[in-house]
């Protein structure tokens, strides 16, 4: 079957593409005609060391499949260098998949500032630096597709991952703002929260899960989000083992206190404030909140 969603003349950067999920994305994009910057610093799971081997091997593989790719070994913390490499080799940048990542898991009581800083620097600041350097090119060409990689740990929290969960939820914050700032330039940004077998999950998933949750089951969603036909913007998707689901904010009907009120009043209506059985809504901007507040104020005004 011919692959209809092509990426001819598109340039994609996949960070952390030396292994795991990033490798699978890079292979697929190249197969569909994209010119790919295969970025990988070649570090250990905890972010130590450096090696060019993983990126080099993948570039060789892409080329032997007839694709176009260059290796890049810069850390995403130096994201501007990755963008420079893309521009120098291919003259443009259309797609960024912010995928590079490390883990430094330890309970908050034992977490050092170094554990915190390293994880935030790679996942969150790295994504920002890369996007910032690419932004002017994407704005000028009025085109861009950015995919940020979150995690269930970011969405729900996870024991031993204060640093990682903060970075991962922060990435969706970045997505939501980039979606708003980029929309008029046809720059679309979305977030995925994947689960897939990789060295990151080798001691978390059972062997059965490792077989079921292969990276290739995440690839189709990322490929579609990276394509010009996809106009989704600001979305958040969980994706694993063939499942794709969208997440959004949900708000309870809530309660309103006209005039002054006290902590005792809050206590009295606590369950009502958090009751999701009633008239829920799905806010996506501050204006949604303010409209709701104004409606309550209007309703509670004394009738003349
Ligand atoms: P992986 O460990 O196989 O791949 C991560 C790659 O990033 C490695 O090749 C590493 O060398 C590279 N890297 C690390 N620091 C870098 C830096 N500063 N600059 C450039 N490259 C760097 O991990 P996996 O599982 O493929 O993860 C990919 C992304 O997906 C990560 O952001 C991870 O947090 C996220 N994720 C993965 C999940 C899973 O189930 N595998 C679950 C949730 C999120």
C-alpha cells in the first residue's frame, strides 16, 4: 500500500533519536521522504557520558534504506546548534520532535538539586531552546509542526519522579502556549504521553508488556501530528500499544459566593465545589474562566 502522507521537501529534527521512540520516529519520517536530523548525545539513562555511535548507526540505516539524514551529537541544552545544523544541511526546518530524555529517579527527600536541574534542563529547557531557535524560521515560512513528549508521570505524578513529572507537565504548558502563539503562522504544537518499551522502561515493564508496547505503536500518531494535513493544535494524547486517547481539562460547575465569605463557607460547600456530576465544562483559556465568573456575578445581582 502506498504511503499517502508524504514528507517530501520537509526537514525534521528528532531529538534523542539514537534509540527507543526517537529512533522509530526518525526511521518512519525518512521512509516517508523527510530529510531527518538524527540528534542524539549518546548518554546513559541518567544523562552521563556521550557518544556519537547511536546517531551515526541510525543515519547509516536511513541512508541504506534510500533516505536522507544527517547525524547531530549536540545536547538539546544547546538546541540552537541543532537548528544551525539543520539549516546548514537542508536550508529549512519544518518539524521538531522533542523526544530526548533522561531519568534521575529518587524520592523527593533524597533528590539533589543536581537531579532536579539535569532533568529539567534536558526535557523542559532543551525543548524551549530548540523551539526558540527554530521559531523565526517557522514564522517566516508560515509552517511548523512541533511535538512535545510528556509522560503519564507528568499528567498524574509518580513516586520518585518529582523532577521528571514537573518537566513533563511543563512540556504540555509549553505546548499550550506555543499552540496559541504559533496558530496564525500555521505552526501547530501538540503533546504526546507515550508508553513504549525502551531502555527507559526496561526495569518497569514486564517482558509481556515489553512485547506489546513497542515504539512502532506510537509512531503513527506522531507521524500524523507531524504532517501538514493535521491541523490539531494544543492537543494532548496518551498513546501506547495501539491505543490513542485525547485528554482535556474538565471543570466542575463549581460554587459562587456573592459578597464576602469565609473559610467556613468554603468548608460548607466543599463537596459541591468538587462535584463533577453536574454541569461540567471544558475550559481551554482564561477567557472561559472569566466568562463563567461574570455569569455567576450577573445571576447573583439583586433584581431591581
Ligand atoms: P531512551 O532512553 O531510549 O531514549 C532517549 C534518548 O535521548 C537516548 O538515546 C539519549 O541518548 C538521548 N538523550 C538524552 N539526553 C540528551 C540530550 N541532552 N541531548 C540529546 N539527546 C539526549 O528513551 P525512550 O523511552 O525512547 O524515551 C523517549 C522520550 O519519551 C523521552 O522524553 C521519555 O521521557 C519519553 N517517555 C517515554 C516513555 C516510555 O514508556 N518509553 C514513557 C513516557 C515518556
